[in-house]
């Protein structure tokens, strides 16, 4: 790949990718709904991904029920160009399997500017065990993936970071309800700010659907995802 001297830095954008895939220690307000494996509607949620207001990619979350199993497939694609030339590519496919509110398995294949990363985890009692690029992983079974579609994540203090299959801890502050302008229109959404080893902002609508999320990259650019359509 052609490399350019520019404000776009591949190592930095690797961090951007972690923000997508895409989705707390403070509980949601009692009267606010959550989107969980039990309540998730089947179908597709589509998002646009922006860097400083410019569309650079997309994310799709596909929900399918097979008997008692909920299968969630997240596909992320990011392509950043400079002066018409490609300077960064990222793709990731995450497959989650849920039963009775428990994450039973997760696989992730990410291609980060040419570098492939593989995560494979399965439930073993109250643990999630498996590998990341051949290295052993043994994680708490209660972790919610960092895809963030499961708004019950606000009741936790760590997430399962999907690109490398590791636990990331955080605290969160709830900023209240805000009006968020999206391609689908203006919606009222609860705003949460994550700090710690997992730095994000996220907005959930009154049904618990993730409508927007963002982070600040090291170069100061804002990476944001916004809901385009829901089932």
C-alpha cells in the first residue's frame, strides 16, 4: 500500500477501528428501556461512520433468532483516503451467539490495514475461553462485547474488546437526555461518557437502541457512527 506523510496515521487509526466494533458502571435510569439479547428485534441496523464529519465507512448489525439462540453479526468497513489515494483500510466481522441472556460464543476476524487479527471464544461455565491469534484467552463470562448494541452494558464496569479479545475496564457518567440529529431525523437519546481503558461516548434512544457513538483520536479527529436505518 502507498504510504503518505499526512495527519492520517495507521497506528492511530487502528485505535479508531476499536471504537467501531463500531458500542459503564452507572446503571440506566429506571424508566429507560434497554436493548438486550432478550428484547432485540430481528433485522438490520445500519450506521454510517464519519471522521471529522466526512463519511469514511459503514457498520451493519444483523439480528437473527434461531429457536432460543440470538445470533448477532456485526460488519464494519472503513476506508480513508487522502488526495484521492487510499491511506487506511479496516474491516471486521464479529459473530455473537446468545442464549438465555448469556454470551455463548464470539468470533471476530479483523483486517487492520493488512494485518489480520482473529478472536475465537466459547462459554465454559462462567468463563469465556479461547484464543486471540493463537494466544490463550480466559475471560469473565459476564462481559458484554464492545459492539455496544446491548445497552445493558451501562450496568457493567468492563467490556469484551472484540478486536483482540481482552477485557477493558471503565467508569461512566450519564449526561442526561439530549436531542441528537441523525440521518434518520432528530431523536431524544440518553448520553453516556465512558472513561478509563475504554474511552467512548454513546447515545441510546428511548427503546435502548444505539443511535450514535464517538471517540476522539490522538490527532484530535472525531470518529463517529450514526444510525442510518433500523428494522
